[in-house]
C-alpha cells in the first residue's frame, strides 16, 4: 500500500465505524426507551428465564445497561465524526479504537450470565 492509499483508508474507515457505532447506539437507546419510558416491560423475559445474560435481571438493570451502552457508542461516534471533520488523525484513531473497545465489551457482557 502506498502512503496515499493508507490516507484514503484512514479517512474512509471512520464512515464505516460511525455507521456501526450509530447502529449500536440506536439499538441501546431504543431499548432504554421501550423499557423505561414506554413501559413495555412485559415484552421482555426478565429474570432467570432461559439462562439470560446478567442485564436481564430486571427492567431497571436492563434499561440502565442499554442507556449506558447507547451513550458510549453515541459518544464514540460523535468524537469520530468531529475528528473526521477536523481531520485530526489522532482523534479519529481514538474514536475508532473506542468504538472497537465498546463492541468488544458488548460481546463480553453478552457472554456473562
């Protein structure tokens, strides 16, 4: 790869990561809305049913988990967009790294029961 293609990759990758981060942010924040604000708790299997993940303990834990997760992905996405606009390589890499870190933490938390 030449230096020019590395530069193109660096400035193309943020768009993919932002789309990915915004998707996860939307999922987390919409789940928070459904449970905490809209009160659709009966649609979710809370408690020790089917060996659910730890955040299905009750509606409050589930809502707080999804709010936190959604806000983390949103913050990383906003940072990446802002850094891309400012053309700050360091902050773009930080935003991409945070999004990947948050995704890995999502994978790990989904395995904890």
